[in-house]
C-alpha cells in the first residue's frame, strides 16, 4: 500500500493507524500517575540499535519509530504529554586547529619581520602543521578503527593487515621530521634553514611504495567487507562520531597518499618566498627534484601493481583468448565501463600492448572480469572516431522503434585483418570520457608503431607484406634476392662461392 499525496484522499491503512494511536494514547493518559516511567534517553536508545541502511522504506520506518518514542507524532484533540527527560544534542564534529604562524606572534614581534619573511615562515609552518595532523590521523586510524575491529572480531587480523598495511611504521618517519624542524626553530619562532633538513629526509618517503601499491587491493577488500552488516554498522557509528570529522575509514587510509603529492607544492611555496641569495635556495631546488623522483618511482610501482591486480582478475572462457602480451604488460593505460552496440555493459582495459574487453562477473563471492571476444593487440588495432548519429545503438525495446534517440559519444575498434576477430562499437557516457579514450588509444598505437620490432619480426610478416625470393643473372653474376616488392631488398652474391651481402633499391620487376 502506498501513501497518496492528494490531501483529499486518506488511505484506509493510515486511518486505522491513527485510530489505534489515539486509543493507545488515551489509555496511557488514564493510567495512574504513580506508574514508573522509563527515562526517554533509555527508550530512544532502542531506535539507535537499528543499523543505518540504504533501503528507503526501512529508513522511514526507523525515523517513524524514533518520532513515536519522542512523542512528536500526535493526533488532533489529544494533549501532548511532556517528556520526562531531554535527549542530548548531537556532538559537533571535531575541528582542526587552523591557526596561522603570524597569529602566534604578538603585535611587536610581527612588526620586526618583512612581508616576504612572514610568508616564508607561514609556508614552513604549514609544512610542520601538516606533519602533526598526519601523525594524529595515522594514530587515530589505528586506535579508533583497527584495534576495536580486531578486539570485537569484526574483521580477522589478516584482513585488517591487508587493509591497513604497515600504517604504524610511518609514524616515526614523520615524527623525525618534526623533531628536526623543532631543533631548527629559533627563540622567535622562525626556522632559519630548512633546505638541508628536507634534502636528507625526503628519500625516506620511498617507504610508501609498498603501501601505495597495495591501495587498490585494500580498497577492494574494504568495499567487500562493507557488505557485512557488522562492519557497516561499526563504520557508520564511527562516521557519526565527532572524532571522525565526518570522514569515512578510507579517507583516513588515503591520507598518506594525498599527503605525498602535497610535498612538491609545499616546497615550491617555501622556495617562492625565499630570497635568491638565501642559503636555502639551492637546497630547496634539490629537494623538489628529489621528491618528484620519489613520487615518480612510487607512481610507477603503483601502476605496475594495479596492472597486475586486474590481470589476475581476468577470466578466460577459451584458451585461444589468452594472449602472452597480457601477462607481460606492466602498465594499464586506461580502463572503465562502456556499452557495446547491443547495449551490454563492458569493462574495457587498455594495456600497453593489448586491448581487452570484459564483462564483470562474480564467482564464489569473488569479483572478476570475464574476457569478451578476442583481445586486440595494439599493433593490429584500428580506431574509428564515429560521429554522433552514425550508428544506432540497441539495448532498449522502446529505442528499437524510435528515431529520436541517436547514439552519441561512440567509437569503433577492430582488427586490421577482419578475419582475426570482430569489430566493437563502444559508447561512453559523455564527450569528455570519449576524448580520453581516443587519446589513450592513439597514444598506445603511436607508441607501438614507433617501437622497434623484435629481431624475430624484423622482416615483413605474412600478415603485412609477403616476401618474394628470386634469382637474378647480371653480367655473369648470379644473385639471390629477397624483397617485398616495394622497399629495399637484400641481395646475396652466390657466384664463385662468395657470400657477400649488399643492399640496393630495385623495382618489383621479375625477369623470366
């Protein structure tokens, strides 16, 4: 039964509920005043036991239940009974201290520094403050999430290790930087030189390679565990607590990665406000180069790990779909959900050397990707950028009889040789993502075209230009020639037992 929105229509079920409520309320008013009444705070705690869910009907039921406990819902003509106790207001989320360095100084001190020096110290203070916040978040992730879930057996120790990694091991790393900055801080609160400190400290951030490389698998496991009602209930309660600052668990686990990418910006900001003749100038430039190299290395390892993660998730229906180039790939250029011409959702992976179309499936609670049709090697790939309306996409019954809806944001991929496999017309959500796919595909094709062929494939293959072998007699000289008939050929002199090789240009003109 649904509730109608028209004011003149009252469903029978709702009317009966109101009558029952009136009778129940009247009975409560007729009871003697000496009856013991349970405090409202204890009663409302029953409503809090209902775990937060996404189902709208259940959520509305929980809200109705809470409203009835509060005594908010009342019928006309029935006096409202005053509650015996007042529910506590929700605690506001905890906020971070956003004080600036200049705010720590009195008016007299502030006047002794130039504007440029104040901005330089503000940038250094921001770096130091960020390290303090990071340390607090790492400790909080352990204390408020990891340890309680382990103690309550909400997750196993192996699962928590896979999700949290060695998060505790990075706390001393950042505490060490704070200690060095504290030693470099003078009595007036300024840091004279910071360049040498960060140059010596930044290479230690390579310790994050393993943590960042595991993030994809950790996020997938966490999302899977959220299907467990106990896990979801625990995480929701933490999210509603003041200490979380309205951040979910993954936001805390992703803080180290987001902090890493801020270091180049922070150092550039310090350098921008550092005078050219300052001793820190050269050191800061060196520090920026160091952190960029560290991030490039971490990003490369993370990309290799992500690539291998998805390769391990591939499921083949036929051994002929297995391409050795897939297992050899070290980088995943692009992937995402697209639709084919029939409207089927496909998850497409563009590796460095092969394009793989898959269908997401679940096998024994394990999410994997079933390879769809034959993978297309990038060196054999043909890309067609189709205009809106060039192709009619299927997938809906009404669309089959309508001329109004025309396919947009589509492109086609196929083999150079149609006999090797079928073509695929693919559709993306918008023009922005289409352009991303087009750019990635063209980049991959250009890279494969420019890369040198392996030694075994240096000659023309049967799939491109067939080789022609023939003999030539010229001026009593016998030669054996090998060519594709269009480009430079290889000629070997065979008279008098010599085997000298000579390259020359010739036309594909065979003399009988």
